[in-house]
């Protein structure tokens, strides 16, 4: 893929053969964004290559993590609820609340939301949306806290910056952990929270090295390798 002058300029500042300490990697990603001077606020992304075999049921890596400084994005939340729970969801800031009517809208192709939350009594309706929500990773799941009777807390968590992670077929977990406009400290704290969540989600079936590689980048910038020994408090072995 051909890259423009701005990319090549910042790419030259990253040593492809070097693994940087986590805080230095954050500084470099931030500096490259400033150097490129793009006209939009790039996202800061993290990618972790894990030593897992996702084909094995006991090696699945999936969960939810609350980023201390949010994602910098406006999260649109759709909630399946009725009665008092529907009223509570609306009051808590849900972008859309419904039941069969909401399911029909989604089946018709409407997908203007980033998170789906449902009360347990609505799973009969939501269960029929597996083919619509499943491929997009939006199906409510009690293990992730998106099937809950406490819709208020779930909505607040989503709006505050909780993100879902899931290892892809190749064992890679990736996510946006903030915006380039965030301070270095805010990005660093978010990165540590994400890495810690992945480390804690290590499946019992994994033998040997779990975290093989960590890379930070901005939306349009080059990847910066992170020195695994700099992941304070994490077990990369």
C-alpha cells in the first residue's frame, strides 16, 4: 500500500527494530501525530498478539474493561427494556429504548448504535437478532454486563468508556484506547488498564507465552512496538 509524505516522514522516526518502553511508545505516537498535523483527532489504538489458539474453547479471550479516561468517542447505546426499566434507561441517557419495535427496526437494517444492553426478560426478543448483532459483536451477553437488570449502571459504564475486547482468529486483540488529543498520562493510564484486563483474562488452557507482542499506533500513523518488560505489573510470560 502506498503511503503519503506525512506517513513516510513520521515512519522514519520509528525504529522498526526497537521495542520502546510503554511510556516512550505513547510519547512517540503523540509526537508523530503532531508532526503529521492532520486535520482530525486521530484515535490511539493498541494491538496485542496473544499466544492463544482461538479454535480451542478453553482459550477464548473476551471481556469488558473500563478505561479510566474514556475513549474520546460518543457511544450510542440501544437498550431493550420495558416498563420501569425502559423509563430508567431513558433517564440514564440511552439513545434509544424499545422492545419488539426496536428489534424490528434493527432487523430492517438500522444500525446506528455502538452498544446493545438488554434486561434479562427481553432476551426472548433479543435472541432472535443473533444474525444481525452477532457478526458485529453487539449481541448482549451477561458475562460482559450487557444483559442486566441494572440498566442504569450498564448505560453509565458504556457512556463513560467501557469497551469490549475479544481475540480474533489469529489471536490478536485490538481496540481504540483514546484520542491523540488526550494527554500522554491519560493515554498511558488507558493503555495500562487495557493491558491489565487482557493479562487477567488469560485462559487456563494457555501454556507458555501469553502476550507475544504489543503495538501502539494512531489511526494514520505507523505502529510502535512496546517492550514487554515495561508492562509494569503484567505477566507477559
